[in-house]
């Protein structure tokens, strides 16, 4: 299984912010190009993550567009 890693620290866990509430975050890992959220979210609760979605590393200060992880 191939997991995406942070280009700075090598962490495999990331998060995105809720566009309506910047303090509400969704943690995930990216395995074989598939986004796997940490929480048990219903399909209608999962945020849309596209190539241009601002993505943050859970360990360090790195952040960039989601397509930088591919």
C-alpha cells in the first residue's frame, strides 16, 4: 500500500479545514490515492477534497494544495 507523505517531515496524516468554520477540521490519510478520513463520517458530511484544496500536515507547518501530495 502506497501512502502519501508530507514532503517536509514524512508524516502520513493530514487535515483540511471546514470552509464554513476554520476551527472545524477533518483528519485523513491518503492511501493509494484514496482519501481515508479518521472520523466515522457519513458520506454527506465528508468535505470535497480536490487538487486545489488547501491541505495541512498534522505534524509540522507544511501546507499546500492537495495535488502537491500526489
